[in-house]
């Protein structure tokens, strides 16, 4: 899954084309998204006692996972997958899911005194791994249809009316977020980013409009916080429960999801408009978002379960501290020492599992489930080889 939005350098002498360079924007966007994931989970306990924390929580949840799904779809292929790409669904998604489900079962057994292993019910953050796997499996079929975006919107809205579509195998969230993944693929398929120069130099008014969008959304999230709490808006933003379970018993309950999807698109657009285009010291961490995604929940688990994050006052002091801590957690979990220790768990490569052991080989330019292609660990992370694929 290469980044075709990455500009290709002119052919070298002899007509051999040079490889593509990484586009810093996508690594920046990935890392910003994963910081929001950590922040959302870190602030969750504060929302019970603080309207400001709940407003921030709703703002983050309104778009951060849709934006992640858009990025994942942008780097996904709809053609018939080659054998190695098929193997990566196993090594990059299914195996980490099984491994971390086992770790969570062990953790709950140690801390809570009991646990019931159940691979059909993802623990905490692991639902997104299953969603990514299903997204990849159904995309070639969606690509055969006329108006795939409209079909996935209809599927997402329609799924909320059925009580038997639940969190089993992450199906409810997968169908709920499917339009965003499909949108990302559609943008790449129609070359929208390049055709309209969306990664070119950002105009001042674009930056101003994006800031204004988030200021307005933040104000709405805070000013009407009592209404949002009464309607359990945070649960609507999970795309998990059916409408009836959320109190949406009217026939038009699907319109609420449609409205939330439109809000997610607007905020995701503003988010991408604010993402830096250039390389920064943290840019290369965007290549390792799966480490942060899979490991941060273990870091936060003691704080969430012990009640340390409840009743923190004043909010104006503790909320910024938690924001900074979330950034530091994301940075720390993406560092090389952490990757070296946890690579067998996050990126397992069991050659014995495959009839062709070469399918499990670790390549120099490999993709993680969010579509990031990266150089070998032996290359310098701060100065990536310009010949590496994007």
C-alpha cells in the first residue's frame, strides 16, 4: 500500500525511475490522530465531573476515529490482493488482535480476580483492529458498485436500526465507520488530493477557517453540554449501540447518525487543514501509530480503574496536564526502545504459520494496518532515506 500522493522524482539516468519520497503530511496526520485517541481515553473519567472535560471529549470523539478511518482508506487498495498483502491481514491485524486479547484477559484476571476469554468481544481499543480487517476484506466488493459512498452511508445508517448488530466482532462500529474508510479510498481512487493540490502550500484563510470551525464546534460542545449529556451524545459518537438502546426510538433516529457523520466530515476536513505539511521532530512517529494504539490502554488502565482521574479539581489545571501527558505518552510509546521490546507482540512474524514461510518475512518497506510504509529499524528515524517509499 504505497502512498500514491507522494510525488515521484523524474527518472534517473537510463530510464530507471527513482523511488518515491515519504509525504510528511500523512505521518503528521497519523500521529495527531493517535494523540487524540490517547487524549480521548485519558479524559474519559473526567467527563463525569467536569462540563469542560465533557465538551473536549465530545469534540475529540466527533471526528478522531472517522479521520483515522479516512487515512486508512486512503492507503488501501481495492484490487485483488497479492498473497503477501493477504498474509499481512493475518500478521498485522488478526495475530496482534489475538495476542492483545490474551493480554487483556490475563490483566483482568490478575486485577479483577476473574476474566472470561471471548475473542468475539473486543477489549477496549481492540475493536479497531477487527474493523480494519473487515474494511480491507469488503473494499474490493464495494469498489465493484456504482456509488459506493452512498451504499456505505445507507449501510451505516441502516445498521443502527437493528438490535442484533452489536459489538460482536466489532460489527456495529465497523459498519458505522465504513463510510469514512470508503471516503478515504474514494479520495485516492479519484486522485482528489493531487488534482486539487490539497497538500500544496496552505493559504492563510484555510488555516483561519479551520481554526474557526473548531472554535465554533468547541463552543457548541460546551454551551449545550447539558443537552448532550441528557441525550448520551458520547454514546452516539461511538457508532456502537443501536438507536433504540440510545433512546432513539423514532423512525427518524437514523437522521441523528447522518448529522453526526456530516459533523465528522466537516471537523475531519478542518483537522486535515491544520495538520502541518512539513517535517518535524515528531513526524516519523506517525509511522508507528499501532504501537501507541495497542499499548496506551495498558498505561492508562491503572489510572482509570483506581479512580485517580475522578474528581480532579480545578479542571483548568488538571485538564491541560492530562493533555500534555497524552502527548508524552504517545511520543514515548512510539520510541525505538519501546518498539524493540514490543515488536514481537505488535508485529508478529511467525513463519511456521504459513505454508510459504517467506510470507512472514519482515520487509524493508512494509505497511502497518493504517497504511504507513517505513524503512527498516536500522535506518535513521530523524533523517529517512529519500529513496524510501511513501
